[in-house]
């Protein structure tokens, strides 16, 4: 008869194996938040007058660049990761500025701007913490 008891050592091994399993880029909370920002900005761009297509196109390109830098940060290690995370933080600031401009021009409703602001703030905190952990690992 085979015994099916799970001991503490087996549980610890399972936990450590789950921690070691690398997340795919699409599973990263930072990547998902950036994808949500891109989605919300796409909805905003759909409703903006033709005269402002350049501004909305630029915001969408910056949001796409943000997604790209987070994906690249996940692929690289060490200094390269820190570099791409710093670029992601810069892209977050650019997107925040453009969202503010669009709000001041009256093309983003208050609730949509609040959602974008919350997502951008959360994403900035996640990316900054990730970058700081990379820097502390490198020392």
C-alpha cells in the first residue's frame, strides 16, 4: 500500500518551485496595467475630433512604447533590466502629461481621467519598486 502523506518538506518544495517559475510577460501585473492604459487611451482616441489625431496618435505610441519597455525589462537581467525600467518610468511620465493635456482640452471625461490617473500612479509605483529591487540585487 502506498502512503499518500504530504509532509512539510514536500510543501516547501512545491512553494519554492512555484516561486522559481518565471512569469510570462503577459502575466506581469505591470504589463497588464500598461495594457489597460493602452486600452483606455484607445477608447479616448476613438472619440477625439480629427483635428487632434496627432496628439492621440502620439499618446497611443507612447503607451505602446511603455508596453514594449516593460516586456523588454522582463526579458533582460541586471543593468539592462534597470535601463528598460527607467525608460518605462519616463514613458509613464510622458503619458501622464499627455493625459493631463487632453483633459484640460476637454477630450477626456473626469471619470476616465481618474481611472487613467489611478492606473498610471499604480504602474509607476510598481515599476519604481521593480527597478529599485534590481538595483539592490546588483550591489
